[in-house]
């Protein structure tokens, strides 16, 4: 039996992310390889007829773009030339902000909102107080 239908999920993965590869026609398991991750074992899936599966971690230095996966099962190989796509790694930190701290505009808006809340609260309290005297 020859391997067929190589499916990688998710199809788009960041550097350092994991993807699961499923292969039909791979009865006893095998191996999968790519230029974006180390050679990884495929293991038979319980309850699935002649299907194998494996999980690989994409290298942190993998080039962005489309990558192939080559599977070796039962002495036969099969390649999916566009199995998955690598995107650049996720950057943590400032989340795209371009300044450090609040700008004068941010301070003015925040101060205006606080003042409006204080005035609104005072008016509400004064009205409630006047209603009790009646």
C-alpha cells in the first residue's frame, strides 16, 4: 500500500508553532520530513484504517513561505510540495504602539472623562438628596 493524501493542519503556522500531519495508506507508521522541521515519526491512528499521524514543531529559523512535506511509509515516499505555509514569528511587547507612555492628548481625554464622571455623579447625588426632602 502506498502513502496518499498528506494533510497538514493548521495550513498556516508561525515559526516555532506545531502542526499535525495525517497520511492515508501508511499502515505501520513511518516518517515525515521537511526543510522547516526535523524528521518526525508517524504513528498509526487507532480506529482509522491505514492512517498515520504525527506532530512536528516548525524550526524557529524556518523561512516564511510555502513548504513541502515528504512522507516515507512502507518503503515508499510521497511529497506534498505545498503542504503548509510558515509565517514570521509572533512578536510580543508593545503591540504596535509607537510611544512609551501616555501622550498629552491621551492625558487630556482621560482627564476630561474623569471630570465628566465626577460632575455626573455629583448631579445624580444632589438630585437624590433633594428628592428625600420632599
